[in-house]
C-alpha cells in the first residue's frame, strides 16, 4: 500500500455572497484527482459497512507496465484511509467490488488468458486494511466478459456475458464463502436467441435484474438468482436505436438507464418497472444537446439521479452532467462538473449519509493522460445553493509500485475438450480430483494426474481438486 500525498488547491465555483438578512448557504463539493503518468480511470464506488466508501479504479501507471486494480478507501469526509493494488498478469482489468463478512473486500477482475479462451474471471479478496487474503479463478474456452458483482449472505453472484454459443448470452456464476476464500458452487446461462451484451445487474427481491443491449434495443430481464429462470422482461419500444447502461433497485421498483441515438442526437432515457414487470415510466427527455448517460442511482422514495457525459455545455472538451429526476420523469435540475479539459463519468453512488459520490476520469493533470476523478457532493440538491469546490490532487510518476512475486500455475486439463483419457495439470501431488455434473453430483473421481471420461455423456462438467480452491469447467465431447 502507498500512503497518500495530496496537493491541496481550492477554487470557487460560485462566489459566496450575502443574501438579504444573512449569508447564503454554501455547499462544499469535494474533488479528488489521483494517478500517475499513464492512464488511470475510476470505475466503481462501494459504500462500506462503517460509512467509508471504496473507490475501484484501473491503473496503468505501474512499475511493471501492466494494468492493475487500484483500490482507495475514503472515510465519510473524503479523507484517504488506505490504498491497495490487486496484481495479476497479464492485463488484469478490474470490474466491480463488494464488501462481505468481517469487512472483507472482494474485487472481480478479468485477466487475459490466450487468443482462443480470451479472458478468465478472478475474485481477489482483501481484509479491511487492504491486505490480500485469497483469490479464486474461473475460465472457459469461450470469451467471457464480466459486468457486475453482487453479494448476499456470503454468497457471490458474478454477472456477465458469455460467447460460448457464438452469440452473447447472459452468464452468472455463484460462489460461496468458505475458509477465507470463494468456492465455486454453480453457474447458469441464458440465451435469448439474439446477441446479448450485459451492462449492469442488481438484486430485486429474490431475483436479479440484468440490463442488456440486444439488436439496438435496451432490455431489462428479471431472473431467478439461483436457477436463471426468467420472471419477466422489458424492451424499449422506440424506433431509435437504444443501448442499456445501468439499473438500480429501490424497494419494489427497478429503474433502467439507456441511451438513445435519436434524429436530434444522443439522448439519455430511462424506464421504471414494478416487481410484476408493469411499466410505470418510459421516457427520453429532451435536452437540446448530446448527452450520453453512464449511471443511475435512487436517492429517495420517488427520486433518482443520473450522471452523464456531454461536451456541449461550454466547460471544456467534455464534462459531467448531474441531473435529478422524479419517478414521473420530471427533471429537477442539477449542475455540471468538470474543468477546461476532458472528464468522462463512470459511476454514481448515493451514500447512507445523504452524500452523492461520482467517479470517472480526467485528462488534464498528467501530460494529457487519464487520472481518476472523484467528486463528492453534500446532497442531491447540490447546485441550489452557492458552491465552493475543494480540489486535492495527487499525481506521481508511477501511481502503483508492483512487487514481483511467484505464483502457482493454475489448474488445467488437457487435451481439452476431453474425449477419453485426460491429464490434470498443476494439482498438488497425490491429490484427489472430482468431476461434478450440473446438479453438483460427483460423476467421476480419482487420484494423480490422469483420468478417463470415455464413460461420461457429452456436456460441461466442473473439475475440483482436494487441497485447492480452484474449480474449472471441463467439456466432454464425442
């Protein structure tokens, strides 16, 4: 972990002036900029159990010139607590993070495997102080792209897109927490008959709301969390092409943010749906300028906020447009955040203390390369009062120092797919291995490096090895 060293500056966004009968109320907007001399981008925000907020970023400003996950823990006053790095080569890209158990933090990342299998998913767990505890890997022979990480009662759902069938399908893996590590439990996929691209997911009751983009339409589908059965689905009804961006759930209502490529330009839109799948609201509000929505968050029983990108409001090359809305689609105002340079938003979080946190990237502080750009406002009503912006900047040469360390080779089976005899590679000497079917039943087991699957039906099985916490899929073909 690297200690913070902030350079503090302050700029006045709107002058403090006296109102009739007294001083006007002033809102302080906290801005943190941090990174190195290469690209560093904010991705996700997670509120932790003690009120702290975890900022998940991707850093390329590393001593080994490889991308890594970069975590920063801030207290409720936006003071830095610690930062930590998750390293896994090659080309680790962080996706999401959750808190669970006794303050543990697990990061979902995707790591390049090879040209044919493309990417493996990884779950990297740290303690409450940012120290590494364990990691779990999963991958297949297909291109698999994770999108979100959901946690409930020490079970972990990882939601993404798989291209195992050639087109894009919704894919979900389920892990359970055991002895300080995530253990693979099961997985399910859903093929809509078209090429789905998963963009976001959230729990809704006993199900999972998944937003996808399919054939120039934004979709929201509710699945049973355990078996993947579809409860209901929604698709945007517009003639203009739409693409899903994000979902958020409040009590019994899900809101989906999408972008629409209209004849007047790019516009954001949203749809509100109840637990039964009834459409409460669907709209593409007029804006007069190109606006691309990025994330959405409920902040009240009937209100939500959006963060969007635009370059038409005069601050610079690109700025963040923050907007407040009612669930009836009424715009309630909101300011623009940014500098004379280019800022791109990624995520928005409504914290339990009433603050709104937003994260993304800016390219104005380190030779034109991206740095993490974090904005924290005191309430969703920001912009209604005079505003002071407190900017603190930490730009170094190498944002992340990566220590070289040895790592065991991952569990593997070859030849793969399996037709008859096979070899279990990189397992502990003398360990017992098992092949499990989709119902979790052991259908084949043995000791040592070799096995024979000639008696198994064609299909997908899971290989587990005693003494390890790895589980990998195995395809049996004839």
